[in-house]
């Protein structure tokens, strides 16, 4: 019994074991979880399953395209099928739904599709219902919301309702109309003036539109063409014949009329009639244009308060012929205007013949002796060292209150400063010194009057005036701008006893701007020649020097040869002979020029008569000239019985054997004067006495 029981248990266990094995094998074919798997991955997973696979697709936006959605026949994961069964598997096949692109631009559309696997092709079309550049429609009859396969090519049409405005520049109305008719535009033609363009040509589009610009088709546009009326030309300065020639091609008539007009050149265009002006447009071509020709009539100017110089300038500029006649009267300023001849006054038409102009004449201005300006100090630069000295050469004292100074700055015809001389008397043979109040203490110590109004430079007029305002002495004439007395001290020559109303530079002697020692004393004697000063330096010293020499030969009036007196060497002879500084006498070879022989004879006589001869150099002008000849001043003794040394170069100029060629570059100073000033005075003296080449 027990054996049978055990056998039964064993049998049951075997059945259970076999049954368990069978269930495990069947469980290996249960449908797996394929969520998120692609078709390839699914096929790989199921390749050992005993099923026939049927792949199907369906749209399911919850799953990415190409991924597993579900099993067919309502199967689900974990279910089992008999081997050899057909297994349907569905994968997602999703397509793009076309979005609403209304009012979108191309850029906005591209942004919407940039994440989609779609190729976009943009085309344009006319669609007047949509603004240019915005979405019009999909191609291929697609509509908003339609599905489109990923990877597809999609055509999108944008509205292009614009048309290009024709370029009409340089075209006339006919040519332009031809181009405009080929467009859809509704155009209106208007004419306007545009003097910058030729008549009849295209001028512009309205509203700042430009040719070549795109605007909406069928737009209404306005096109302007040039219609210029004839305009009056500028006839300024033209006479009647020139005007007639210019106006003959104008489409309107004109006529000449005369009028008085001193503002235009005589016989030339004056103005248009009827308030017309050059440049005005003439729309009425039947109108006759009046053209006025101006003829000059000269009227006598008001010369009240004017002096001769200014009167002369005014009347000369007006082409009025005149002559001055003096009216003796010491009450009024000399040379001031008294009146026109009988029958004429200011504002009358000037006669075609000469008119008499009366001016006052004072009795005292022709006196042989009078108060005058004796010294002029312009210390140079902006140091303020200005002073004027007045000298009384009369035999009695004068009242200073009767006199004053007037200064005219920089060519002015009006006084810039008036300086009363104060009260009190100026004794006979005494000086009165006026000094600028900011001058150096050295100058102010010499002052009789300090003033802030003594302001002048080298081109300002300074007058000494009497109480009736007549000037009895002057430096420069009124209106002058010349810089003749500048940055130096000028002393009136000792032979001057009266002032002059006609400035003469030769009455003055120039000194260094620092030479004020003689201020307060007059007259000042001037030596006939510069005073020799031996310089104990070699001739070629950079600072200049002197050398004692012996005469070898005289080549010309301005050239001679010398030996060094100490060494006997012909240092200054032959090709290195001496060319006299600052002069150039007429030649004697190869052609004898006027005054050449006389100059040579004079030089020969002076040099052969001398016991002592010195040569002096000026390093500022150089030691030699182009041809290797030495340049020097030549000093000699025994000249015409005089004592001391005489400067031969200077004397040749003073006697008229040479013009002055010594420039202000010369650095030498003698007797507190620049040497070039000595030479200038020498030439003035020769000219004044008609000596030699000045005769």
C-alpha cells in the first residue's frame, strides 16, 4: 500500500515537473514591451519569435514618427500567440500640419519651419488682397491644416503687388509717357519751374518718389515736367550795346530808358522797370520790359572839416577838376576847407570845368623859425620806451598851452590821441620832453610831461599843433602807413630852425634805440664821418677785426690790392684783393662807364696820399665775396688835410661816386648809429647836392 502511495506521489511530481517545463517554454513567446522602439529595433527583438510579422503604420501624434504604437488585433504586451501566428505591429507615421501663415513675412515663415524637416521654396505672385511681402498661399493646392510629409518640399507664395517706377531722367513728356503706359500706374502730368533742368524734361515724381523705386501696382502717381518761364538776366555793368546783344534772343520785347544814377558806371545798366529784378520770371510774353541806363552826375561833396590832403583824395576819386586858393585867416586851421567858389555849394552838380576850392592859410606857418619836434624816441618792440622832444629855437619863451600833439595811428585820417602840453612857458633855446608813462626809468627821468596817450610805432603820424589846430610840424603826412622811423631814436639835424608841414626824412638822423643821452638837449652836432675805432682782433676773427695794410694797386673805384703791413704778405692783393663794402662804383674796364674814371681817380688819390690804411671786416656780411675777393671797410688818414681817419667807402657814396649798397644786415655801429644809416644819409646828401652819378 505504502509502495503504491509513494509511486503515485512520484508520478504526480513527474507530471508537475513536466507541466512546469511546458509553461516556461510558452512564457518565452509572450509579446514584449516595445514602447519607444523603432521598426529596426522591433524586428531585431522579435527575430527569434515564431511569428510572421506584419508592419503597419498609423498617425498618432502622441508618438514620434517611426516608433512603436501598439500590437494589432487588440493584443498587448505579455499576451502570447501560437507559433506561426501572424503578428501585426503598428508604428507611428505622423505628418506636418500646415500652420496658418496669414500676415507672415518670409523671415517669420522660415522661423516657424526651422525645426521641421521640410524644404521651403518661396515664390511671389500678385495678390492685391494681401500686403506686399506677406504670405499669399501654399503651392500645390495645399491649405492651412493639411498634412505634409516630413522631408517634403513645400512651395509658399508671397504677395508681390509692387511695380517699379520708370527712370525718366533726361526724358521729355512723350518719351516718359511711353514708359508710363507700359505700367499699371494711374499717372497725372503736372508742369513746374526748375531752372536747374532744361525746359520740357522730366523734373520729378511727387511725394519724393524716385525712378527705380518699387511702389504698389495701380497706384496713382503725379509726374512733374519742367516748364521754365524766361527770366530776366543780370545786366550789371553792361552798356546798351552789350545789353541789346544779350537780350535779342529773349521771347519778350524791351525798351531803354535813361535815369541819373551815380552808383553805377556811367552809361551802364541801372535797373529794370516795374520793380522787376534780375532772375524774375516773365510769364506774360506780351509785356514790354523797361531797361534803365544810368548816367552819372557828380555832385559837389561836403568838405567841411577836411584838410587839403583828404580834399584832394575825395575830389580826385569823384573826377572833379579843382584848384586850391588860399584864404588868409589865422583863426582857422591851415589847409582846412573854407568853401567852393561863388555860386556853388555842397550838393550842387559839379561843373565840367575846374572849380575853385578855398582853404585857409595861416600867416605863422611860413615863419623861418618856429617851435618844432627835435627828437623822436621809439625804443623798439613793445617796451613802451616812447618819447617826443620839442625845441624852442625862438628868441623868446612860448606859452605851452597854445600847443598840443596829435597822433594818427596806422594811416588813419582821424586823430587817435591828443596830448595837451600843459601850462607854463618853454624858454628860448629850451626843450620840452614828453614821455610815455610806462617807459623805462632812464627815460622818465628826462621827462617834462608823462602821459598814457603817447602811444605810437614806426608808421604813425605825429603832429605838433598850434591852438587853432594847425599843425606846424609833422612826422609823416596824414594817411601815411610807411615805416621809415621805426625802432630807433631820430634827432633833428642841427641846421633845422623851424617845423615843416611837408615831412622830410633827410632832416632827421637815426641813432640806436637805446641812445637817449642827448634827450633834453638840442641841437646835437653830428660828425662828418663815422669815427674810427681800432679793433684789436684779426681781420677774420668771428667777431670782426682790423688789419693795418700797405697799398699795392688800385684796380677800380671800389677795388684795390694791399699787403699785410706787419708781415709784408700780399694777403689782400691779387685774386684776394679787397672789394669795398657797401658800394659799387661805375666800371672802367672793359668799357668805361660814366663817372667810372672819376671814381677810380678819387680812390687812387686818397689811397696814395694816406700814411695809414686799415681794413675792417664785418662778419655779418662775410669776409669774402663770390670771386674770393676780400670784403672790407677801408679807413685812411691824411684826407684833405683833416685829422683822424676817414672811411673811404662812405666818402665815395657821399660824393656821388656810388649808390649806397650797404644793407641793414650790416652789424657795425659808429657814434651810436648803425653804419647803414650813415650810408643812407651819405646818399641823401649826394642826391640833394646833385653830386656825381646823381647830377
